[in-house]
C-alpha cells in the first residue's frame, strides 16, 4: 500500500499543479466577470453552477489526489454525490414556497 501512495504523489508534478491552479484562477475570473453582466437569473445560475462544478472537480481530482487513486475509490463516492443532488431537489421546492410567502 505504501508503494501505491508513493506512486500517486510522483504522478502529480509541480507543473501539473500549477496548470490546474491557472485554470482555477481563470475560471474564478470568468465567474467574477459574469457577476457583473446583466443576464437572466436562470442563465446566470446555470453558468455559475457549471463553472463551480468544474472547479470542484479539478480541486477534488488534483489537489485531493483523487485522480491518482484507484477507480473503485472514486466509484464509491458517486452514490454520495447522487444522494446530495437528490436531497437538493427535495429541498428546492420548499425554498421557492418560502420565497413566495415573503412579504413584499
């Protein structure tokens, strides 16, 4: 087991981490620029959520070293992701109901 974890750290070179960091910085800059654009709220949310998911996947893959782990470890995390997304869809209708009840 020690050999595989050592091998995982060898694969992630400084150059790779700097490139990922550069992409994260660029995606954050795009998010900031989008925040000042006058786009419809649904389009804005879709764009920002998509960019956030891409950034989260880069962070999880490279900085948390999941990219270099066995595939079975990544597959064990998928049910948790599905559960979280499903729970969000359970809660979203209630949040909209509360928003509509707010006095204007």
